C-alpha cells in the first residue's frame, strides 16, 4: 500500500476495547527475565566458533610503520592474526559500514589495526596484547572549537544543511527584543546494555551473521557491498537486541571483522566489543556548538529566528548532527535561518543517537525560548502559544495533526505549573527549587516495510518479517495488531522476526519501526482477511473477525476450519506515498520538570518530571509509556550527567567506561510520569499511529535546564549542568 490518501475507517477503529492499545505485558518478557532469549553473542545455532579480539590503534592520527604479529601468531590457541597485510579484499565504504584493516592510515584512536582469532576468548585477548605496532604519529585535531574556521558545509544527506526564509538580518537588526546566545552539548555515547556482538559463519560463498543490529535489511546491503557479495549471499539474524539507541543502526567494525576472519579461517568467528571499545570503535553522538538568535516584538511574537549548529566527525566521513532541522518546523517567524557546518577531526566516527538532531537541537533551542520568555516577562508556555504556526513554517504544508498546545496546557494543569514562582525565589530547606518546561517534537517518518502472515492448520497465525525488537516491545505490538485484525487472542499469534530470510522490513530506528512494520503487518492481515472471506460464501460487507471466527450477520465460520491442511498465507507491503510531502509529519509533546539545587554544594537533583505526549493511536499503553519514560530519562542524563570528555592531546575519550561515563540510575529518577492525549493520525499510516521511540528525549533535558534557571537565576549554556557550573 502506498500512503497517498488519508485512511478512512479501519478494522482498528471498531473496537475501543480491542487488543491494540491495551497495556499488554511483553510477550518476550518471560524469556528475557529467565535468560532464555539468546542475544547475538549467545546464539547456540553456530557450532564450535573461534573467538576474535580487536587490536586497536594506540594513536589517533598517523600511519602504521610496521606491524609485528610473530609473537601473537605463536601464542597458545591462536588460529589467525589478520592485519592490513593479509585481510581479504573488500569493497568501498557503504553507508556507515567501513571496510576494515584497509591500509596503514590511522584516523582515530582505537581504530582496529589487527584482529586475533583463537580457540578461546582469553587466548584471543592475550594474543592481541602481543601484536606490536609501530606508528608515525601526527598531532591529532580534536577540538571542535579550534576547528570552527575550517568547518565545511556538509553534503546534503536527507535534508539540506541550510535553510533560509525572508530577511533575517534586517528583521533581527530592527527588532525591539533580541537574544543572541551560544549553547554547547558534549559528545554522548549510546551506552546500550548489550555491546556490539557478532558470530559470523560461512557456507560456501554465503555468510550468516548473528549480530546485534537494528535495521537488518540496510545492514545486509551495506555488508554485502563491503564484503563484495550479492545481497542474497548475506543473511543477518538478530532475534533479541539489548538496546540500540542508534548505535546498531548499521553493522559496526566487529561484524565486518568477524565475517572477514571467518572467511579467512573457515571457522565461525565470534566477537563482542569490550565496553571500552564501545566508546571509540563504535559510533557516538558528536559534540555541538549552537548559536541561536531570536527576535520578537514586545509581546513575544517572533519576527526572526536563526539556529546555527557546528558538529564534527572523523576524517573521511560526512555525518553531521542535524540540530537545527526541528527548528524549521517548531515555531512561526517570517524571517529565518538554519545552518549546519561540519569539522573533520581525528576523532572516532559520529553517527545517529536517539533522536539525532532534535535531542541536542532542542537542548539548546528550547532553553533559548525560555531565555526570551524571561526577557519579556512572559510565561514560557504563553510565548510558545503566541508562536504556534498554522502550518509548517518552512515546508509550508499543513501538519498531519499538531497538538503541541494541548500537550502544554494539559501538562501545566497536571504538573501544577501555576505554582511556579519567579527565578530564585523558592526554597525548601537548603534546596533552591524551580520548575521548567519545554516543547517536544520529533519527526514521524514512514519507511518501506513488508510482512507475511500465515494462518496454520493448528489455528495459530504466524507473522514473519525482518523486523527487530531492540527492547521496545515490537514482538508485542505486532502480536496485538495481528490479533486484533484477525480476531484471534494474542496467545494464538507467533511473531517471528529478526532474520533477513523473512520479508524485508524497516527495522528499528528513527521512531519509524512500529508505524512502518506495524502497517505492513496490517496490510498483510487485511489481505488475509479478504482471502479467508473469499473462501466462504459470507458477504464481504460487514464481516467481523472476532473470537477466532469470521461472522457476517447471523452466519459464522471458525478460522481454523478455513485454514485447511496447508494453511492460508498472505503478504503485505507499505511504502510512503504523496502524503509524505503534502504534510509535515511530527509527533509532539511537552515536558515539565522540578529540580532542587543545593545552596551550598550546587548539587542538582530532579524532584519530579512529567511528559505529556501525542503519538497518534497508541499501540500498547505500557510499552508506549516505557518508551516515553526511557526517553525522558535519557534527557535527564543529557541535562545533568552525560559527557564523553575528550583529551585533546590524544583525541581520546577519557571516561571510556560506564564507571566514569555517567548515565542516570534509579536513584536519579524520582517521580516521573508520561501521559498520552487521545489522537489518531489518519495521514501517518493505516494504523493512524505516530513514532514514539525518540519523542521522549526531545526537549526533556531543556525542561531541566530551564528548571535550574528558575531555581537559581543562573543560566548555564554548556551541557551537562554540573555543580561546578552552578557555583
Ligand atoms: Mo535511532 S538514533 O534512528 O536508533
């Protein structure tokens, strides 16, 4: 189905008490808590794998002068040592999959320079220490600020790096109220629980990778290209994934190395990144410098806005953080500029992390809005209401549904926003207390996806697609959609995902997973319904699928009887159509935070937090809330803790483990709640749902930063907000 038209009444609209939307527990939850859900590294399907260990460069910039593997090759249990001198031939870099060990150039610290394969993990790790590499070293460039003069206009990836409307300079110069501020955000690491891991195994000229990966079909294509294989010769399997947050959108170096080493040795090869390697070998979210200029009349109506963002990545890559993209769609203003610039540094490769663009863009922009409100003496919600656009201000097309104002109003009511006092005036013992808010907005894309369904002779429905579940609840919502469409209880649905042997699917990323894969499944179920009805003499109008039966008027058939001995199958497909361009597709919300700041130590503590969101039709109230709260928790980390500190002398992250790279723990998260306002988005997809996976992080940290200002009267513009910056 091509989404060219708004969707009329669908089977999902019929029952308010249907399976879809209910807060059903994860159907894979029991397996997971019992330790019976095999993650990539634990796969038992591959017999007798050898173990790989990556040797990383100990410099960030320079060339390998010599590499001596003699001692490693002779070490106990060692099967093979792979370097640039003996690595099998590879293709060019494809998307974010880079050929490995390609030469003597070192572009970032811990870049793989050798790969040791041994009988056991310990033997591989011990032998890795014996590989001797001599380098010619260059002084690395690792400071974004120092590189600003050399920053370039990045290549257009999905969107233009720049946008411009009206006459910003003129409007800014003549405005009665203006703000010109700079915010910075640090490098952030995904810090997902499950490290990147792969077991690669060849059969003839075909390779199977059991690998932790969010988007299997994209990964399959990229890997095939780098391994110089036809796409159908590469199979990716990823049944369970311990978090992704963008770090697994593409196969990382361990996957390519495992495939190459397995080919070279004829043995399956198993490898996981160490926690420390996660910081340098896998991708990260780059640091940014953002300049925001706002101009308004005295009533807070914006006349001009500008959002410029600088970010960096490794030499040879083009990824840039699209911090200002969301600003193009947030608030009305006739004169506007957004601009992105990119510096190439001797740092590891940057890529997408949860809500790439919006997450850090809104950390800056939503605080700048707070600053403007303060300057005018206007309530921050009222400022946003006054600049609510009637259509997307830059695309100049309508929004599908935009409930930002209702989210802010409802949140204000539920949070007790009317109790907020002027900055620096509220105390609770030694705590200075403040409230802050922020808008939330995140793109809602639809991605091509397909699915197959089969009603078996046993009365069970099997769903198959190369979709993934990164811990978000995909298994469960797919079962809910199929169950409701076919009128079967959830126990009668088998969801088989995580394998490129199944119909191609969107995978999990960009908040598009549930809507895209779920819609493909919806279309497949609709086709199966038609097939089943056609096999009866029931009149197709007004048929109802419920309780394992299809009924029309007073006549009814059991689905299990219609399945026959061989079962009945159907396929479905979804892809974006003209609606993609005719409307601006966003999910919206509003965050509210109350913080306490210790008067003596500057310690900042979140006291309570609320998010009010709209996500179209909610597919599972429990997993949706978990996504929202998880995103908000990420926002707390971004505001108060997360910071991969760069040692500019060595171009390394100093705090490259979870002991030193801080993310929120339970004790950091007191009362936090997320609620959803009723919504259906009939222009988004046939489910009428919108993306939620990344919405919760967007703006969340800004609500805390604005609360810190309200508590103390101190505006901190460099994230994270740590006590040294308060004092
Ligand atoms: Mo997301 S950063 O597309 O997993």
